[in-house]
C-alpha cells in the first residue's frame, strides 16, 4: 500500500472538487477508485464535505438566531418607546382637561 504525498493528496482533492461530490459518491460506490488508500482518502474528503455543510448550516442557524434576537430587542425598545409616548399623551390630555375645567369655572364666575 503506497501512501500519497501531501502534494498528491492535494491534487486528488482538487480532482474530487472538480468532479463534484455526487459524482465522486457514485464513482466510489461503483468501485472506480483504486487502490484502497485512495478510497480511504476519498471517504475522508466526502466526510470533510459533509462536515463543511453541517458547519455551514450551523453557522447560518446561529446567524439567523442572532438576527432574530436583535429584532426582538429592537421590538422591545419600540414597544417601550410607544408605551412612554402613550403615557405622555395621557398626561397631556389630563392637563388639557384641567385647563378646560379651569376655563369653564372662570367663565361661569364672570
């Protein structure tokens, strides 16, 4: 069993990338690749491709969760701001009513 040098391994992986993962899987299943040490490297490459997809998916999920958390935080801030604005409007309405009552009382006394 001959061991591939790092350069040969890099060349093999470049060939696999050019071939495409699905076709590499089919070729491996059909026994096209030989010798066994080459098949082991191909299985390693396929595993790396799968792990890369899993890691990418996990990264995208984390990013989506982070964006959702940021949106939720912004929503809470908007709700608090709206609540404060509503309180200010209610206080302004109370003052307006007090002023109206005072105006009525003054008008009645004249």
